[in-house]
């Protein structure tokens, strides 16, 4: 595989780099470098900046407002965004449901929802997992019963990221009972302001609020909010999940994190006057991680340019999410005694809660705790291994 960029791709990389160092809101980058958490308004400001260049609908066809990038251009954009330290695009609207609306939505749905997503007038949540249907998503029990021109939704979704920020939610729901549990599932969207929808926060071990439990109690939703055919959502979900699983790669951010680890290791005492850069076991783990990431990057590039089969996507999902965990483990080890309790990082002066602690310790300790879930959400590692086995066994 030829990894050399063409002159046009090199020029594109420079355009993206210039944008992030000049036109992009620098206060957002400053907050992240200071270890602060971003607000909903911060994310919207980031999205507005990207959309002003036509770069927000990253995976959308050009006719729907996307940039129409090649896989290489998309990879370059992601790498530059992650290298500069900008926040990742909240994926629920743009990366998850947006392409599904483009591909399977009616013209009315496309005209209604897509502009609101691009202009950040609406944020979305994903209603997939349920209390008894996590890795085995096909066993979901939330129902949607047809009543004239409406559906009546009853059930619970859980681990719903950013539901407390969302204006809309797209849900997998059971519209009929079939012998094959993957059948009879439909994809229905609901306005979060609809009576009967209640959002319950789930506070994670680091004190953060990203996840939620969403209850639906006789929620009446227009049948026009169903995307595609009734009972065909398992097909649509698999299209979405392929995009979702590749979106976990974040190679640029991982490379930036490892480069930062090398710099910090040279500045961080390891005890008895030595530095972490002199700690041979730590530096060996760092070097092995860097090598493994380089191999993973080649595999991701092959998948993006060659059209990956489901087994390849599953293998990359495992590799990328396990790599994220390995990197946060190195940061936690580097933090040493500063692996602190979770301070409230919303305020600019949050470090006053943990005097003497390096600025990276609290954010990366929180990341370490949260990344334990990476090998579960988006399809658990065990499920991905089953997919690989079935593909190989054909």
C-alpha cells in the first residue's frame, strides 16, 4: 500500500492544520489543555466552526451537505483534529444517525433533520442498549405499538450518552414478535420533549455525567418518525455499527498521547532522583505501545481505503479500544501518587482542589476509568470475536 500523500492531499492537510491553528475557537483548545471539561455550548461552538468550512458532516454525501471527502482526506482531517487536541465530533448525530437518514430516510425526514444537525440546532442521543439487552442487542424489549398515525413507545434505554443534552433520540424498538429475534425491530426517532420521556443521570466513578437512563412511558410518536421499513432496523443498525466501530480508531489522538507521554516521562520523577524516562520497564511498555499503534494505523488505513468486511471492522474495534486502554494505563502509572480522587473539572481553577498535582493526572485518571467501557460499548469484545469467528467459518 502506497502511504505517500499526493500533492493535493498534502495541500489539504495544510488547509486543515491552518484552520485549527487560526480560525478554530482557540478558547476551546485552551480549556482542554488546562484539563477542563467542555460544556454543551463549547461543543456547539466547535461544531459551528467546523460547519462554517463545510467540514462538520464528515461522513455524509456531498448532496446532503457533507464535504464529499475521500477516505484519505477524512483520515487526514481526523488526524489533524486529534493532533491539535480539538474535541472529537459528538458522534450520535453526525456519524451515527446522519448517514442512516441520508441513506434510508424519506425526503421529508432528510429536509427536517439533516439541516438541524449541520447547523447544531439539534443534538441527538442513541437509544440502543437496555437494562437486559446490552451486548445481546437483538434481545431488546422496548416496544412500539402502532396506534393510527402514531406509535406508542414503552421501555427503557440505558448507558445513553449525552441524553441530558439531546433534543432527539433514535431508538431500536420492537414492533412485532418474530421467531428470529433480529426481526421485528424498527428504528424510530423521538423528540426528547415528548411527554412520557424521562432522563435519569448515571454518574460515573470519576463523578462525571455523560451517561443516562431514559424511560419511555406510553410515549406517543408520529409514525412518520420511523426511518425505513417497519421491522427492518436490524439491517440499518448493522450499517450504522460498521461506521461506529471504525470511528473508535482515533489514531491521531493516540499518537499525540504517546508523544506527550514521552515528553512527560522526561519531566516526571520516578523516585530516588531518577526520572520516568530512566525507568526501563515503563519505557519498554511505551515503546511496544508505539510499535503496536503503528501496525494498527496501517490496518485502519487499509480498511478505510479497501472497504472492510465485518470481520476486519470487528478486529479493528478490538485493537483500537484495547489500545486506548493501554495508553491510559501508561498515563496512570506516570501519575504515580497523583492518581487522585475526581475533582470537578468544570471550573477554570479546578486544580486548586488537588494542589501539586500535574495538570494531566486528573483528566487521564478519569479517562482510564471511563475507557474500561471501550471494550464493551459499540459491541463488546466477546461479541466482536464471535463475528470474526463466523466470518472465518464461512
